[in-house]
C-alpha cells in the first residue's frame, strides 16, 4: 500500500469515530436544527477526511 491509500484509510477511520461521537452529541441536544447540523457535519466528514488524508499522507511520508 502506498501512502495515499494509508492516508485515505486513516481519514476514513477518523471520520467514522467522529461520526459516532457527533451522533452521540446530537442525541443529547434538544434543538432540531442543532441535531441536523451535527448529523450533516458527521456525514460530510466521510467525504472530506479521506480526501484530505489522500493528499496529506504523502507529504508526511516524503513521497
């Protein structure tokens, strides 16, 4: 595996953990707007963090 794939997979793992924590936080909030924003933020990170990991990991690996 090259650094790009490792970075993307690490980004996906971090996004999954953050999504779980944001869902937990959304269950404790009373306002519907805040719940919706937390859920959208968690879902958007499934796209953004692997893309960022794809481009940043080779910079740290020196490739």
